[in-house]
C-alpha cells in the first residue's frame, strides 16, 4: 500500500491535472467523486484530501455540496486530516464552515500576480509577484472563523487561506495548471510539508508490485490480450509477459483500418523481439464489407466494436482449442482517464464518442478482466514501457483511435480512400520525424474530407479530395492546442502530399483547439 492523497472531484476540467502533479511529486493520488461518503474516504486511509474546482456556484440549487464530516476526518495515526480546497473546493469548504461566498463584481479568468502574506507551509518558497491562473466568477467575501488570509491579488483580496487550529487550506487560483508559476511547489508543499508524505510512488515501484500482483491473481491460468500496436496495449503485453511468460497470448486483429505498415510491424516486434505468443487475425475484408456505405461516426464506432468482439471471440475459441483449456482472463489497456470519466459525480459524461475499453465488453463474457494500467496516466505508461525495454518507436508513438482510419475518413469508408489516407498520414508523420518535430506534438494525423475541389496540375484540370492535417500539443488529451508548426514545414508537407499522392489536390491545416473542437474530427 502506497501513501496516498485523495482528490474529490467537483467537476473541474483540471481535476486530472491535480492528480498528475501530485504523482509527479512522488506521491500516489486517486480521484473520486465529491459525493463519496466520508466513511468511504476514511477507509482509504489517505494522508490528505484535495477538493477540486468546479463549474458551479456554491449557491446554485443543484451545485455539488461538501459533506461537513469530511473536514472532521482523522488520519490513521489519529491526527487531523489535512485538506486543500482549490477554487470551488475552497468556496465549498468556506461556506460549510460559516464563511460567505458571493458573485464577484468582476470575474477573473487568466493570469494574476500573487502577493504572498505568509510564506510558511503551503506557500513556502513561492515568491511574491508570482503569476497564478484564475478561473472564477465567485469569491469569498467573509472568512470562516479561525481562518486567515495568506495571499492576495489586486482583484482577489482572499486568494489563499489557512485555518489556525486545523490543517485546512484553500487557494482561489489553480496551482495544477502550467500557467501558475510555482504551482508544482504549492502542491508539493501540501503533500510533503502539510501531509507529511515521504514520496514512495514511482513507475519502477509500480512495475515490481504489479508483476507480483498479476502472478498471485492469475496463478496457473492463461491470459489473452487484445493487442492494437498502440502504447497502452503494447506496454501491457510486455508487462504481462514479464509476469506470466507463455501463459499470455496476444490477439492482434487487422481490421483493415490500420496505419501504413502496422500489420507487419506489430507482428515483427512482438513475435521476433519479445517472443510473445501472438495470434494475428486478418479480418480486414469482414470489417470493410460491413462498413460499406456507413457515414455516421458513432455508427462506425459501434459497428467496428461489435465486429471486433465477434472476431476476438472466435480467436479466443481457437486459442482454447490449441491450449486444451479456456483462458480465464482478458487483459485490457484501460487507463485512468477512462475510469475517471466513467465515475464522474454527475454520472458518465455526455457521449462525445464511444470508448473501446470502459463499458465496451459484452455482459455475458465469461473471462475475468485484468487492467494493469487502470490507475495510470498515459505518460506513466510510457515511463513503464521504457523501463521494460519497449522500443521507442512504440513507447513514443502518438495515440491512435480504436476505430482506426475509419473515423479519419469523413463519410463512407472505401478501400481506395483508405489507401490514399494511409499514404498521406505516413508522409506527414515521416516529415515530422525527419524534421525533429514528432516528439514536440502530442498527436498528429491526416484526415480525408468528403470535399472535392478544383485544381490544376500541368495543363490539366483536376477535381480531387481535400486532405486536412491535424497536429496538437497536450498533456493528456483532455485539452489541446493546435501545434504551431513552421510555415516552411507545412508548405513542404502540402507540396509533397499534392504531388506524390494521387487523389488529393489540396491540403489544409486545422488550427482548432480542444475545446471547443475535439482532437479527432469524428
């Protein structure tokens, strides 16, 4: 058991960043809905609590409320539970304790300069004048009894507070975002100075513990894993192979929607490099036949998911025949962001797109599920992959959607369009790598649009497809900015695509951020 800090989510878009910052400091953290019962929180034996921000006003009728008992919890050693409220979390805590919150005359969104009035404990090492990121329309107008201000800004006379008799703290700004200077220092101060954490969390310690855990859980049984060639399933395969050896079989399905050369590359890597038992199933014709004429992106996802389950089940039966017994476990590369979204205090998020792993398994499936990375973020999985010797070409690979290229062809999916898109996508990625830009962006890809435009090549008129190029910078994909790639680079890529790939006569670059756009187009 690692020491841990529990984060209670009040609906902030930044909640995951809080968990990431705490983990980066070497302390394990977990996110739970703010509706979690105080006794359930206490049962986790956390070293401290963080109350996240949120989009509501504390006085709204349907606003999530803070259970007062959470502020009275004791730790396993009998000492009072330290609590840090961030933005809405601060306001909810202050209101419960008798303070007052009101709508600010001037809303505050963006940068502000923090004047530190007390540089002990929470704000130790934070200089006055440091930039902080504000995002609030309400503010505290009266402190609860026994609290005092420890920092302010020009627009927020109460920017940070602490209680005099108990380890209760609050900040009106967001220390978890990169725009807040010394934000990491503030969260580290809470973890180490206030909560007394020792810092026993690291990818290396996770690997050792997870291998032991998997061996105990699986015993002499057999595990199957759906291998896609992406970071998550690839690192999961190597970790499970370290733990189980030949009692792991990976199933790699060619759905006809893979990237250029991926079918061959995955087989070479896992069969030849890692000597992992691999069952490769080429079902591309089945998938493409079923996708014929389908244009709705959600229907594409459902159809691909259902066909995958069908093909995977058939492959599992064949493996059972080869082994002489049925596999008992199914391993998946589910990550923590998927889990967080599925346990949001407001219930599952509105369906923007259907996820493959969480909630996507058939109810009658007889296999028990193993999700070794269920509590990890993507960058933590990459770190583990490097520890396990997974090639950088896989560990550093950009995310790729489960439905593959089907959702990067807007409109019906055809074999001809897939070949055109594969070439354009591969050319874009190769250019990013050759110019040293690939690792500077979080994700990059090409999209084939259902638009044809007039062009001129030589003395002839053309009427061909438009290719959109997309590259974004991000930490975890929850928010993203379009990557400001050099103009001369974009010009070179556009020229190569139009000149070398038949079927495209125009290239455009997507400069939309998330939100309001999503990273993928469908």
